[in-house]
C-alpha cells in the first residue's frame, strides 16, 4: 500500500521532545535522559504542580492495523515500566508515550506473544496510575511529526 514507516530508533525521542510542550503546556523544565534511582528515563519535566517522568517507546510493528510493542523481547522496556510504576506510586507524574512511527493504525496493543512480561508490566503500570499514551505520526521520506492520538487497548 506504499505506507511509509520510520524505523530510525532516534526519531521517537526527537519528536517526543518537540511534542512535550503540547503535552505539558505549563512545563518550566524539560530535561532529557534523567536518572531516578537505578533507571534512566527519557525525559524529566516540571511544571507548577508536578514532577513528571516520561518514557518514550518507538513503535514500528503494524499487524493488520494494530500497532504492537515491542517487536522483540525487551527486558529494558519492562524495567522502565516497573520504574514508572514505582514513581507513580511515590506521587510523581509517570507517563509512557508510544510514538507510532506510521499513520492510520486502529489502536496500540502490547505484543503479548513476543514479550508477555512487557504486557504484564504495562497493565500493572496503568493500574498504578502511569499514564499510557499513544500517538501516530505523519511520515515522509525525510520527516516524522506526531499527528493524532491512538486508542490504547491493554
């Protein structure tokens, strides 16, 4: 069908960094690659009310219109979700943003077949108050921009 999928592993964090001001319009501080305890998170954000950790996951797998993450087992991704879960339980803002590196998917779903631990950790994170967001992207051969929210089905 000629759909363009961005597979650049650096692109999701780049577009997420640009999108943070839209997601958190009151952000006073945006700091990339911030450690908390033993985990490094993609972004730390402060506004007038909250201290927020945001982890970004780039999604390149499309199965019949379903964006699925991850496309391979990911111990690191599971560790990040467990860290976000602890942050949420400790009163921090905790977000995971799935940047879907293509347009026009129906929804995002954890890839339980490939990485059941990640799916379990994602559901536990959401139950603990971690905000799970997914955005698709407009992709051209030279650009990728966050476009529209995508339904997350846990």
